[in-house]
């Protein structure tokens, strides 16, 4: 097949795909030719013909909220109209009886950990492939994060490995819905119930995701979201923590505000010890407007990510981002894995070739699993020391911690940027680029 035919075939695929159903389209992008078309890195034509449209994240809805806010004479969160609207909109997305806004996703998780009564020497099992914010609150409560291994293609907690790491000291599990792909929550909840453990969902990357048709974050005892700038919706920095539990709910509403019991008009008294994690009205104004856009943002991300999976599913040596068919992943990012033995180049070369084909991709996610980062290797969390270890309340040695699948995921994963302004045509181009690079570099 010559270059011209290739072009028109691709254009046909791009144009026709919007009318095609999932299964029907799969056959249209079988290997294009043999020998493989010349790579852009070798001077060939780029596989990605359209560049992703620029992402416009704010506009009229945010302006309207900010202007309303400027009419107020207080920008304090308690009973603030912007905060109230944010909480109301949050409850439409994630029906929680108790909701507290806060300054970050890290703060949301710390509040949940503290409300759960987790403290000195307690163990909390979580994922080693996540934002460090997942474990900061655990460490500040003088508890011990215990990292469990992951499933190879969802990149979420492997429930069997979580079970192996349960000890008499285990108090909680923090499943991370990595990249907005729901964890197997029924299995995690069943395990937690058997061992009387609390479940704190890290939904920071999972705005708009659905687990078995239900809103993400509603199976565990707590759910924690981040509104940091990189997330699907944002106010620059911010967080939300929610719980339906009568034991924990009143606590989360104190733990974000120096332990004051504002719900019971104890605004000037510290009724329990905590830090100040409040979110102010300007942040809440932007966040409330953003939640009004949520469905349009995440439905497009879900569609594009699923389309990419469908188009690369049959490429030898490539394993797509796996999502349960009854769930909705909202692709904070998309990540596929390459099987190293299937290719004659390493990941760095593979990624470089993809970038030159015009695809917005990068190697891996975080550099190494969390336990391999310096503070963990040195156990020097608090002014050079780690009190729980010095007190003999844990035998944890992060230099000996191993999660082989998590390490392999970070070594073989290739991250694809997905955002709501991207077109189907662009994603089809990325799929074609992956196919072309894989074909050229196959062993
Ligand atoms: C972003 C993020 C956090 C922390 O949120 P911040 O708002 O940045 O503090 C925690 N966990 C995960 C999975 C995240 O992606």
C-alpha cells in the first residue's frame, strides 16, 4: 500500500468512526500495511495529523460566581454562599450526608484519617503508585503506611495482596482510584468488613467516575477529592471530604477548622486538636462553577479514553488501560503498558518515536513507587526522625519493601494525555501512532 492510500484510509477511519459502534470499528484499524510505514523519527510522515485543540478551562460560569462573591462582605467559608453552593453541587455528584470543604486533597485525606481515629503505630494499607498526598496525613497521624501491590492493567490495589498485608495493627485501607479508574470497591469493602477496617477512598483523580453505575466514593466510609489544578475540575487548590457515617461526619466538620464545632456554634473554641485546612470563598466560587461543568468534561474524557483502548486492544505487545465494563473511568490520564520482550527498543526510544509521530505521551507516571522516595528510604519524616519506629511500634523498613507489579507498571507504562478539548480524530491519530511505532519496533 503506498503512502497516498494509507492517508486516505486513515482519513476514512477518522471520518467514519463517529458513526460506528464500538465493535464495528475495531476491524477498520487492523495493521495498515507490511512492511510497516516509515516512522516520523526516521523521516516518515507523522501519524497524528491533527493537533489537540487548546483546553479552555474557565469562562462565564466562573466569572459569574466570582462576581457574586465580590458582592459579599465576608470571604470566610462558614455559611458562605459560594461554599454552600459548592457543597450542594458536590452532593448532587456524590450523595454524602456530611461534607467538608478543605484546602487540598492531601488535607481531605488527613481529615478522614484523623476522623477515623487512626493514630500512633496503626497501619494503613494503600497503593504505592499515587500522589504523595495519599500518605502525608497517615504519617502526620503517626500511623504507618503499608504499600500493597497492584493489578497489572488497572493499576489499582490487588485485593489479594492487600489481604496478605493485614496485621493486628491494620486499621484502614485507602484505595486510590488511579487516573479516575474505579478500584474493585465491593471486594475491598468485603475484606475490610471481615477484618473490621475503615475504608477511605482516595477519589482525588476520580471526579465523575462511576463504580458499577454508582457515583465514585460511595462504598467506603469516607471519600476524598482534590481540586488541585491538574485534576478534571479545579479551583487552583482545594479539596472535599465526605462521609455518610454518623460517627465520623461531625468530626470531619471540625477537623478542617482548628477543631472548632461550628455546627454547634462553638466557633471560638477548640473542641479537639487539629490544624487549619479551610477553603475560602474565592476558591469555593470557582470550584462550584467547575462542578457545574463536570459532566461535560468527564463524559468526553471517558469517551476518548475508551476509544483509545478499543483502537489499540489488538496491537501485539501493547496492553491497554483496563477498566471494568460496568464502570466509568474519567481518565485523569490514560496509561498503556508495553511488554518489553515484544520490542527491540526500550521504553525511552518507544516514547520518543511516539512524540515525533505527534502524540502527547510520556514515560510512566511517578518516577518510582512512593516507598522508594528519599524520606521513606531514610525514615526521616519528622526533623530527621520517625518516632513510631524509634518507639518500637513498627518494624516497617521501607528499604526492604517490595511491590513487584507496581514497579513493573512504572517501568513499562506509557502515559497518554487525555483532556476534554481533544477530538476523536486526534485520539484515532494517537492510536495509529502507537500501532505504527509498535509495528516498526516489534521483535
Ligand atoms: C492530587 C492527588 C492527591 C493530593 O491532592 P492535592 O490537592 O494535590 O493535595 C492525593 N491523591 C491522589 C491520587 C491525587 O491525584
